[in-house]
């Protein structure tokens, strides 16, 4: 599939944490942030011992299993419970989406439009989601590899940069590390100086440059995303999306792995909005 020619639309940044260098290359996927002073960063990777079919090494080829059949209300006949007591978007259901391609993506997907969210270009598709955007929460993704890719791209930025980041984090992330992140960031925001790191902001903001599926099943998608920074540096971060309560959620493990520097996009699908 050909890479989309659509360029990102404009959404003026409002979050002081993004403007002051809060969003680092390593900060686009699961991590605990200490805002305004330092950032403890790492990517959201799953422990394969906790779930059969979890991620292998970065060199392990992706595999795909067909998603379970959808029922009439848009849900599936598989297990979509969150496992940690989360409700499904406050009881709001998702509309049916047209995307049905269950093959792992090996080329840039068609029909993707890009729009800036706090200076970061994020992808969306009418066929695969997000089908519902409610304030800072962009939700309702297709139960397909493309849906998982769009979900990880959107959620991993929004839970960091959104004004209402707590709502995004609680609604769209799951895992043992989620509460620690909320508590650490809340405490840090009490004393952080939003103006102290103004000079660092442009160097700290990354953009999506490519992706690679590590593994994919109907319940778990493990994806490596490459982030490119204004100074030319690139880092690959591994993110796990879990199908819970009828939508993809970002896994936030207790001990996420750190992203790795990369020299080129060799082995990745080139993909980005800027």
C-alpha cells in the first residue's frame, strides 16, 4: 500500500509540558515522568511470560492470527474484559468500522490523514479509527493491525501531551505501571516550573518516522515505532496494545523497557505526517 500524501493539519499546542520539552523521544511510550526536572523514560513492552503470544525480540518476525468474529453490537465474541476493572469508555459504545484487513502491515497504509496534536502529527483513518474524539480522548479503533497501529500512535502521545492527561491515561491505558505514572506526574506538576526548560522544547519533540510489527494476535499487538527528532536522532520504541472492552488500550507495564537508538529506517516501514 502506498504511503499517504496527506500532511498534518494544525492544532495549536496548549500543554505546557509539551512546550517545555516534556515530550522526549523516549517519552512517547509507557514511562514514568518527573516533570520539569528530569524524565525517567522507557517504552511499553509486554512480558511474554505473562501472556502467551507476547513480544519476542526486535528481530522476531511478526505473526498474525485472525480476529474473532464480530457480533451485531460491534463487540467480539472473544474476551474483551480489561482485567483491571476498567469500564469501557464510561459505558459509551463504539460505532462499527469498515476496516477488515487482518494481515500485518508491511507497507504504509492507505487512507490515513495526519493532524497535529500539540505539535506532534498523529494519524487517523475513517475506516480504522479513531472513530470518536471526545476532547483529549481519541478512541474506537478497528480490531485489526491498522487499528492497533493507529491506537498506539494516538494514545502514546495523548496521555503525555493532553491537557486532560489523567482522563486519557485512565481510559486508554492498562497495566501495573499506570497508577505509578499518574501519581508521579501529579506530584511533579505541583512544583514544576513550566518556563524553566523553554529552550529544550524543539529539540525534545519527536515525530513518527516509521513502524514495524513485532507480533500481532487478536488480543495483543506489539509494535516498534521510530521517532525522529529535529537534530536528526532517531529512536525505536516498542509499544504493546491490548484489546480490552471493545477497543485497543496501551499497556503500561510496571517495568517498561527503554527505547533504542537507530541509525536508519532499514527494516521499518517508512511512515509519517511531517
